[in-house]
C-alpha cells in the first residue's frame, strides 16, 4: 500500500502497481483507510472510566496517570496469581511487531494466562495440517493459469479481491469457475456454476466428489502410490457416499455433484480456493480434511496451477521465539484460555481445573464484545465490577465502553511493522507514513512502558521496533534466502524462495512425508484417522427437538464493506451498508407473514436480535443470512448477530461455530 503525504498529512492510500499479487488494487475498505485514521471520533488521549461499566463514560488522563494505575493493579493481581491476568488480542493489526511481540514478552514475563487465538481459522488450520502437514498450498498467482477453479466457502469479491482478479484472468482465458456456498453471494453470482449446499455438509460433498472421481477412475495412481498414505481406507470410506446420499444430506441435486466431479476429471490443471467460511461449524476441521484429499487423488499438485490454497502462512519462516520470548516464562506453565469462549471464561467463578478467576483483561487488536460468540455472555462478563479491563484502541468500541482505562493506539499509517501474508508469498515492510496523531502510541511502546513500571528489566524490553522486525524473519530458513528487513525497507516487499509447486514430487510436511488421507496423529488423539462427516451441533439430524423450536439455520458472513468489526464506524462505508440486514427466503417469509423490508426479531434460547428483513432467493429456503459484524451500539436494540451464536468448539482446533446456529424469525 502506498500513501500520499503532504505537510505531514496522509491524503490517500493506493495499491502498489508493481506488486505482482495486488497489482495496484485495494479493496473498498482499505481504500478508505485515511477516513479511519483521521476519523473525528478517533481516540487521541488516555481515558479513565467515570461511569458504570458499559456506559462509555470516561475522563481524559495523562499517560503517566494511566500507566501507573494499570501497573499498580496488575502488580497487585499478579502477587496473588499472575494467571488471573488474561490478554485478549487477534488481528486488529496483522503485523508481527504490533501484534504479538512486545505484548507477548510482557505477558510471558508476567506469567499471565495464555490465550488460544482460535476465533478465525483454527479448525481449518488443524484440518489442513492433518492432511498436508502445514498451512501450505498453491502460489495464488498461479490461479491465473488454472482451467478449473472451485471457490469453496468464500465470497472472494468481498474478502479476497486479489485472488478474484486472478480468477477473472483465468476465466477470460477459458477457465470454468464453480462456487460452493450456502447462499448466492456476489462471487457465486459471477461463477459459471453455484453449488448451494446446506451449512455444515461440506465433508459429505467432498466424499461424494471422491466417490465419483474413483468411479470415473479420474485418479493419478502414480501420485497416489508415491506420495500419499491410506488410499485404500479412503476409497472404502468414499464408497459409502455415492452422489445420491451426499446430495440428500447437502440439499443439492446429485447431478450437480456428478457434473463437478466430471469437471475435476477433465479440466486440468484444477485448483480449489478454500476459505474459512466452511470451517465455522462443528465439523469444520474434518470438512477441510476431506477437501484437502481431493488434489492428491487427481495429482493436481503436479502442476503449479493445480492443487489447493487455504492459507500460505506455512510458507513463511517466522522466528516466533525471537518475537515473543517464551523463555521469559521460565519454568512456569500458565493455563490456556480459548478466546472463542471468552464469555464463559469471564463468568467462571474460578477454582478447580479452571484455575483462578480472571481478574484483569488486557484487550488489544480486537473487539470481543462485538466479534466473540454468544455476546450476551461476553458483555455480562465485561460488566463485572471486579474485573479490571484495559483496552488499547483507535475508537470507543463496544468493548472499550466496558474498560477501566482506554489507551489510544496508532494505526498502520503511524507505526513501523513487518508483515507476512496468508494469501500470497511476499514479506512486506510497513513504514510509518505520518507521525502518530495526538497522544497515540504504538502497541510496542505501550507494553514497553508497562514493563518498565512493572520492573521488568530484561534487555529484550528495550528492543526497538526495527530490531524486532529484523528478528522476526528467520534467516536460517532457505525460504527466506536473501530476505532481511533492510531489504524490505528498501524495496517494500520480497517474495519467498519457495517453489511454485512445492509438493509436485511429494515432500509433505506430515510425519510420513506423504499426503495423509489416514492420519496417525488424529488416531492417537482419539479421533477418526480418516476425515469424517460431522454434522452441526444445531440441525434437524443432530438436534431434532431444537430444530422443531427453531427451524431456520443461520449463517453470519461479513458485510461487504466491513472487515469484521473494523470500518463499521467509517461513515462512507456504513452508508453503503445502510443498516444491519437479514436475508430471508420468500417461502419462509410467507409462512411467517413477513413482508420485505419489515423489522423482524431473529431469536433463539441465547438471545433476540432485531434487524431489517430483506426477502431474497439468494438464500436457501430454511436458511437466513445475518450479515456481520456490526458494532452493537450501531444496531437496533444494542445487540448484533453474535447475540445468537454459541460458544461450543469445532471438532478440530477448538474454533468458534459462528455458522452452526438455529433460530426462528418473527415480525418485530
């Protein structure tokens, strides 16, 4: 991203036309980044709470007053048990420096509870690792040369614009595009075919495709023999899923499953772009496992433009130990708390296996009151008068309203960082384009100051941001050959030395070195060694009584103009979205006497959500689509769609089940 600056003011941001993947394009959200940086409601000085928790009433204080008070409270809690302190963060910044570097060092030295950062990708990551061994896959640039592209669980136009541009190049060259998604989103509407399955049935669909590929003998027997493990067992499992059975469960025509399998057999190279939408259900990890088996069956990995991409994170060699300094823990082994169950964690009274009650919560790079599941439990926990909460933020978010202290943080335009990617293979330098506004400080500076007040005198707390960025790049790994932070600062970005088709001849990162259809590690963990079909917690097959009470499934994909809860308060972007919406199929609306545009109450046993209804055949009958993630305070009734989601974990990775949810809808 390039920034135009005049007299110390950032005028606009734009893409770098020289960057091979992004090619000068920015999504609609990031293109308005200066609106966010210079927003009139930007927090520019520390705040101390003066009203009840949740009221959002604060008074300005100096940095010294805020930091002294925070350090004193943390010191008091840590004297009893440092595990009573919990950090909470995710991807508000994706940078390695302003993410988990100085912050991680601070919490490791303190001995605070560890946070299992599961809220986005944990299930899919665990599923992919069990088959491929790492978060590795196709070079996204190679999709431009694919002849078949299957977009599975992704609205790429909204969430993956640069991939979509490459897919469009392939389409113009004659490639065929399929979209697999429960609703007809913008991407599905522009693909040749849309397979509109029920949420949480993706593993069954993958097995139906395997069944047909095996029946057609559209297999690369040499690749299977040389580079895979467990084919006979996988073939036997696939035999249980003829297209008719898979179609009945998925709610799609069997002929459509056969047609996709035939395209996978005849259109080479064939590529699958998997994204995280499909893994936000109970069986999400196993769904990714099943899908990840497909390219090895057909030998698609042999071609750079064939195979699969979920995440490129595993291509990067990051020196996490140098960044986060887990050695500062010494012999201590703090408990780990799952961020996706933060509501339950904050309300736990303590004791037993859980350990001490959470007494202090330090939130940075996240907005749990809006983004975490079952938000009524989250806000109930945040409202505890005995919970000391500190929030590092740009704005007074839903979470900040519950803080005891709010500390103003810098945006990407105001601080230094280094980034790896999860969609392409380029290291990136993030130079500050402008000086920090007001009294805003980078996360690193805030945690350095807290460390000093806590008496943490280890030399690593004096590391500069540039030194941290340099240490993040593991120079010992050949994939980083010739790449260091000095080069990134000079050139802006640099591509990894990893091969375009790194597993064309095997060399998987699994224990066996093969693509593991059968996983010994899964068996050791007490799970099925083969990918299995795990249905949602909340569906007619697994919870018939609940489904009788709440007959509509709900998914909550991101609104086009928001990035989770970021950008929701940018006026121009919120104006495009207008207000929270719920898509309802006309048949479901007619059965409930609901008119297009009416305000409705979407509810279940966890809560009630008032929202504007839009009748649309873009969703399936029996499925509602509630767009997220609006700030609660900007939604009718002061709640958002996460009022209805639950905290139960996915099958693998203990991730959240945002799209595993039954509801009923009635006129408000």
